[in-house]
C-alpha cells in the first residue's frame, strides 16, 4: 500500500508528517518504507538517520550526434516536441535540460546519425532507519527535470507493506510523478490564505489524476478557518488537525522524530494511521490496532 | 542579396509597434529587408511553447534566412542556438519602437551580444 504525503504549498509539514507517520507504522509492526521523493530538497534523512545507505547514479538517455553522417535535414528538430534539438547546418545542438529522453529523434533520423548515450542527473539511495526501510532520490544541482528520477525511485519501491512517499511540493511534473500509483493521497496544509490557495491547486491536481485526497491541517490553531470551510464544502476528509507547538518545532530543529516524545503529535499520527490503513495491507507479523477502518482513495 | 533582420515586437504590425524585450517568448517578429525597408510581420511560433521557446524561436528565424535579430534579452539556450545558427544578436533598450531600434541598429548605436559558450 502506497501513501503519498503531498501538499500544494511548501513548508506545510510534509516531511514532518511523512517521517513521523513512517515511524508509527513501523512501531505498530507494519513493514514500512519511507521514500523521499522530494528529490530537489530531500531532507527525510535528517529525521530518520538512515544507516547502511547505498547509492547508485541515475541516468536517462540523451541523443548525441555520431560521426559525420548528419545531412542537416532537420527531421530531428521537427520531431522534437520539447524544442530540445536545433539542427544547424551539419551540426545538431541538443539541449539536455529540455530533452525528455523519448528517443524519437533517433528513430526519425534518416542517416542514423543520432545515438543515445546515458546522461546522469541524480542519485538513488537506499538504507535502513531502524525498522523503517529508507529510499531517496537526490537530483543533481542544476537539473530542471525531477520526474524521471522520481519515476525510477518509485519503480524500485517495495510492493509489500506500507510505503510512505514524501512528495515534492507544488503541482508540477515532479509532484504528479510522485502521486502516480498512490493508494492514498494525504495533502498537508496550513490554515492561511497561501495554504488555501495552493491546497486548491493540489486538490485539483489530485482530481485530474483520479485520486480523492484527504487532508492534514498542520498548525491548525494559527491563521483562519477558510481552509476548513473549503474542505467541508468540497467534502474532503480531514485526517488530523495538528496544533502549533513549540516543542514539536524544537524537536524538528534538532532532527528528531517529534512523535516519539510528544504525545499530542503521536495521537494525531495515530488518528491518521487509523484512517488511512486499508484491509489489504501486508500485515506479516503485524499487530494492527483494532480501530482501523477502511478509507478508499486510489490514484491510478 | 538583401540583408534580413528580425525585431521582437509586442504584436503583429508595422515599424511603429513597440519592441518586446523577450526573445523566445515574444509574440511576433518584424522581418525587415535592410535594403528596401520592406517589412513582414510574422507570429512567433514558439511564443506559447511549454518549454524551449528560445531554441524554437531561434530555429524559426534561421529558417526564414534572418541575418541578425534585435531584442531586449536572449536566454542562454536561445543564445547558444542563435550563435550556432549564425544569427547575430543585438540588444536594444526597452521602450523603443521597432523603427527606433532599427534606426539605432543601422546607425551602429546598438550593442551586439558577444558570443559566449555556456557549457
């Protein structure tokens, strides 16, 4: 079962929720993997402190001109939907930041002058944090496209147990890539005008992808009640409302899992767990709490 | 053969149109035959591109046989593409009409963008 923790606005508490949720899921005996898909600013490791981390480089195919075969016909340029190729005389300029690696230019080149070579753009990591499996993607600095790395990261995620995905903020390609294949989508928001604005966008994104998100309202005692009014009007389930607490902030700043020592946060996470767990989860050796009930929400 | 230059403008029209300071996302180009001063206005096919507007706009100008382009700014990828395609880049201050930019260009009053390699 894959639970994706996403948000519209950044800084609402995705990583705080995802890491503490993973901790609680593992604590109650579920086989749990935390996947840091916020590949542009991954920081789940600051709280989970994974060990035995191994890494491998990630690359995707990039066309390169081989030999003096190019006739300058421009077929590659005309084919490229992403404007990543410019045919200039008998040269071909490839812009790696624009290329989506579809391979179409290589196929349409009548001279077979283009070949694909791997181009590195990030690192995939895996390790363990106690009973929690840890996986992450780190996008190289300066890389504009995160989706291919996120797709590869989710490809290697376990099929068993509970997988908690810490998604990137926003509603662009990276966030969409992180949502694909979700069984549950949880949006973390805050009750501010900015939070509401981006929450609306995130809800719209989820619905376009065919998922029904639920929401955690973090720092629920700050700001105004417009987020709750909106959620009520849209019939979106609120899994938990987490009040602002300086102790939680302090624990977070120390790189700790606040739920381990802070009962209100732990109870909030327990409420979330009880609402998101579904019956078909692999509960090998697990002692799931008795109050679990089923909430549906699938992102194809 | 006449020299053809392009000027980025805010909409299709004549030389009285205001320049657009963007290269890749400019709505339109005025193509000017320097010898005859004949003007042809063309849409920028890349204006609304999801990505790569600069490279696509550069390719479209090269295809039209443009020798030089006057704009406000050129992004790094547009710059690289235009340089490879042999199209000169000239920058004009903002707020000019196309005619003012053209006159300054012909009088040698505009700045040519020096070719740098970004990668």
